[in-house]
């Protein structure tokens, strides 16, 4: 969870009210945060946030903005005056397939000291590492405006053809050398893996500003306390994330009284001026508010509560601040209404019904199956719900049949939801080649598929065995025993399944309904997992089986 540090006196100045450390403990609850530590001698507060979805709060400016609303010092959407700037940033086609999006603005009339620089860097790092998924989704650059000649160009270049002195270094290096030798290059080189060209920011005098998302130039990208003007940019692979990160910084700097000037992004096929005002709204239904919260609120009360949380409210609609992109549904707004009202202020309701908890019938059915498999000598494993398409399909020699992929995965290894269990058991075998055979393992768990346009969750059981003498007869004996102890009649019919040997695989039928498959694993699949012995397996769709019987 993100943790930030700030000076308590600075927070008081921004809020315009003296706040004791005890009062702050209660107030931070409105930001879903708590005090991790307070150094009285340094007057320094460490606050830990319990929600990683609220990046606009990860700064002393963000906290003060919310507290001003809660304490009644200000209300509604904060002012963000954007002065029209005569600045252009040219985005070339060459970055389209590498890192396509950028946003920027210029800050003037800054008063920069060591404390402010630390706060600036802290927000930059928190946004990049957490919200920005370690700079892959977004990365932020801050520069000395006085050293830049506009327009600025954002383009991709051959790694060996551009040289500059990276931050905290004294010698010129090309982009390839930076990835190999600079600490930041070594840390973030993975983001550009597989790219033939690398993105770069350069001004009209051919001075390099930065090599995003890796490192700034030592000349232009090292802000000093003598500077009064700053150039700020965000690059990334997600347009909305880039724009909202830009807005978060612009609002934070505006809250300190600095003047914000816009920059025009000139893409090959469009123009956009940033900071960008989203002007999003959410329609609120008072009946839904009452149903969820139990509160029968008037329009004036809804307006007052939303303004405390720094929303606007007009004609039954909540107006969303430009620095927020976490509001996806009416319920998100209702949650903020409840927070502003105070959960402790909601009166207890009397019980209107009485129910007894009990285990679902399918859960009892599944638990019985797990007990039987353990009794048959199989060891149970438990894996994560997330996996990857390569494991689920490529290594199993079959085609995708509806896998659910994550839009912004933190790792390629966990980039999709598992659609079946057998590949995971094969991977377990591959990581335990040093263990003597036979190895008999099983897993029971939830899988997810997209079928006919719908997302379907299914409980499944996969059973796998590896040994020199593993064959179809042995795995069928295990299936026979399982079904006999469950009192279920079944049959096996022909099946074409590329994960198994042709003619040594079949589909499992119960009451003429297909509930799984069984067979000897294809040597190609065995080779893909670097295994050296025969593997046998079956997998059952327990949701289908339970419904059938």
C-alpha cells in the first residue's frame, strides 16, 4: 500500500487550519488512510493508504484538498485555472507501437525549495511505481523550462544514434548503453524489451530532454531550487491514465498557487490540449442511495455531502473532478456519500428477517471428491487463479477457446484468468523433475471462460500422474474408483483433443452429457514442459457433473 511523508505544518498551511496529530488520525479516515508514524522532532507525518485506486490523494496537496472539503474550508470541485500556453509538442508516428501517448503542461511562478522538491519527487515516484505499474503504464518527467526551446518532439530513434548525459552521470551515453550501464536503465529495461527503436523527447535545438520511461537528461531534467518555471510531461501506453496523471500533478501544483499553462499535443491524426478536462458525470438515483445506505436524503443533502468530497452536483448528476478516473459506477459515488456522511452516524436498523448459514450442496459434493482423491494416493495442490495464455494453450498444443485476459497485467506470467487446470498441474510436474516418480497430483478449483459472449465460472477437478509405467489403464482405474465411490454411472466416447495422444483420449459422459476428458498426454506437450516420462490425466467439470446428477 502507498505510504507518503509530509510536514504537518505544511499540511496546516495548505488546509488553512491548525490540525493536531490526533485530529489528523480521524480526518485521514476520509482518505482511507491512517498515520503510520509521526516524528514530532521533525514534524513529519507518514501516512499509509489502504486503497491503491486513489492516486490523487498520494500527496500532501491531495490530502489537504480533501480535508478542506471535509472541514468546510472549501466545497465542490477545486479550481484549476489553466492559462493558454503557446507551447506545442509534436508526436511522431514512430512511437505509435512503442509508447503512444503523452501529456504535458508548463508551470510558472514556482517557489522551489528542498522540501517542495522532495514532495514533487515523492508524488512522481508513487504515481509511476503504483498507479503506473512500475513505469510501464505511465512514467513522469519534470524538467527545467528555461533550458527548453519549443516545440518539443516525441519520437522513436535507433538506440545507437542518439547520445546524451543521463541524470547523475557525467559522460554521454547512447540509449543502448543507458539500458546496460545506468542503474535506472538496468531496472526498467524490461519495459522496452523487443523494441527495435526507443522513445525520446527532444527540443527544437536537438537537445535531449529524456529517454522515457527510463531517465531524464542531466542538463534539462534536474530541477534546481533556483528554477521558477517547470516543464512537466507524462508518457504511457494508456491514454486515460496518461491524461489523469497529468491532471493530478497540475491540480497539486495549482493548489500551491503556481500558474499552469497548457501544451498542445500534435499527433499525426489529431490534436489535444493538456491538462485535459474530462467533464464526466454520473447520474444518481435517490432510491438507489436509500437502498444501499438506508438514508433518505434530500437533494440539498446529497449536494452538500458530495461537495465535501470535492464533487460537483447539478440536476441529479454528480460532476467528477478532472483528477479522478476511479469513478466507474453510481455505487462509487454512493460510497463517497456514505464516507462524507460518516458510517458511525448511520443508525442501526432492526433485523427484518432471520436466516441460518449453511454450506452449499455443491461444496459438500466437491469436498467429498477431494477426500476421495487424497484417499487414492493423490497429493492436492493449490494454485493462483491468474495464469497466462501461453501456458493455457500454446504449451498444451491447443487453440484459445475463450480465455479472459487482463487489460493491464503487472506480469506476463499472470496476464489472464485460468480456463482449465491441467496445464497448471503440468507446470507443477516440470518444476519437480528432481522428485522421484511416480508423482500423483490433483487440483480442484474455479476456472473462467468466455462462452457465447458470457463470462462463465466453473468448478473443475484435474488429476495428473507421471511415471515410467503411466498409461491409459492406470488413469482410468482412478476415474473408475472416483465415480464408483460417488455412485455415478459414466461412459467414455471418442474425442479429438490435441493435448492427448490420438486414439488414447476420450470424453467422459454422464447421462449422455459431456463432463470431462481423460487420456495419455501428447509427447509434444510433455516435451514442451521438459518432462521425460509418460503423463496421464483427466479433468472433470464439476459444475456440469453436479448439475447433471
